[in-house]
């Protein structure tokens, strides 16, 4: 039932969703900036490479596709670039929830255009440092 989550009676909390056996998304915990700076923890992108109808996609919607950035600190800026260095999108991530160090990207550029297949670079900037990584999209 893909539209069950839009019903006003559908529980909004993760505990309520667990009690009814509803769908849920696994989220990573907030990463500490000290662990990120030391290299103990790395920011991850899942799935990598992205293929259509991946884990987080709603299979009933042809336009629904997304990737998740995991192990983020409480305050971070994610910049997504193509291989030529052009900025595709920027995401400002803030969270005070210790159980939510994740954020989704819908694979649309800042101009509202769906991105093409290819290799992309992400730069995560946080207090005291930054991490650079890569991910690919296969359509």
C-alpha cells in the first residue's frame, strides 16, 4: 500500500511504525567530528554505484530515486560535483538527533534537472575538516 504513509492515522514516530509493522528506514548515528578528522569514521554513500530501483527507491513511482549519505556529523555541508568540477547540488545537513546521521539526495541538480549517469564527487565540510568521496550513477 504505497499511499498508506499519507493517511492521517499512520504513525509519525519510529516507535509507532514499529508497533504496526510499518516500513522504516535504517539510519546511521551521528558521527563525531573527532572520529571524522582522525579517519576512524568515513562518510558513506549508499548504494554505490546507484542503479535504478535501488534499496531506498519506491518501486511504485518511476521518478523516485535517491541515495543516502551516512555517518554525518551534527552540522555539515555536502557539495556534489561532476567530474569537471561544476557544482551540481549543495545540501545543508543539521541534526540534533543522535540516531540520525543520514540524509537523502534525490539526484536532481540545484536547477531541478535530473542528473545523468556518471561519476560524481562529494565534499562534506564540517567543523574542523572535510572529507571527499566518489559515487557513481548507472541508469
